[in-house]
């Protein structure tokens, strides 16, 4: 297994890991694969979900908005909307397209190849590196939306506030994982997260606005290409 080294961290909401092999793989063409959405309702306890979130996130942050149950054997559940994967895919597409020196192949192309090879089954049944091979891309970027909870309330007050979490992975055609990124945030009031609340202009934002922030931060941490108007 390729050793993954911590390459950067944007605060505690975003983590980014790049492989020690990144320098050996020039990546200019990337196949963007439609992001998966966690389909099964997740059992959520007071301690948080079983899936990983960035190390700075408190596990209690991922608890659902329903009142806690008093029965220890009963779990609250939260389902990620089916549309969340498409929304986050579109956001990552827009952010990475803005980086110089990169050519992105659309999610539709990746989905088409997967359908042709698998006979019409879901895209996620075909490994990402195989899609990169079929499209002649230098790498393939896939992802999964783990949390997508809309705020209950308005911009002036929400209970619970919006929460979003997703992970991304860049894989070379030979299967080597070149980079991984992870974003998780549940918006907190100013008394708990002053800087974060100021970044949101002092209001409670929507889940899509949180997702856009996460996509932008992960695009900034992406190890290939350069910032819009520049180059690496």
C-alpha cells in the first residue's frame, strides 16, 4: 500500500493527504466520477456516527436534530438525500475546472463508460482506476457524501444548523491512491465557533452553502494544477 503523508489541513474542517508518489505521476487529465451518496440510514448515537470525519470535528457534531431518546437501545437515524451526491459532484466540478493546467472529463463521460462496461449497473461498481484507463485519463476523482443535513430554521436562527460531510479520492490508472481529502462541518453558533461564524457572515447557512465551502477548500488543497489564473 502506498504510504499517505499528511500534506495539509485547512483548519479542523478539512483534511488533505497526498501520496509520497505524487511527484512521479504527472496529472493533467482527470476523469470526474459522479459522487456516491450514502444510501442507508445511519444509526446516530450521542457519540456520533461510525464513519470517519476530520480529526478536529467533535463526534457529537454529527448527531441528528431530533430530541435525544431516553432508551439506550434505540438509535436515531439520518438519511442523506439522494440528490446530495449530484450536488457535491457539480460543486467539485466547478471548483476544479477553475484550476489552471487541468482538463476535467465530465461525470457524464465516466458514467457512460461504467454503464457500457457493466451493462447498465451503477457507476460505483466499476473501480475508479478502470474508468481512468478506459477514458485515457491521468487519474480519476471519486467521492462519497456521508452527511448532508439541511438546517431547520432560517439564516437568523437554526436548530439544528446545517451539517455536511464528504470525502474525495484521486486514483491513478494503475490503482495508486494519489490524494485523499475529507470535509466535515456542522455550523456552530458564534459562542462556539467565532471564526467559522464570521466566515459565514454571521448567519446560519444552508447545506449547499457549506458544501460549496468544502469543495472550494478541497480544490485549494488539490495537489495538481494551479489556482485560477495561475499555474504550478
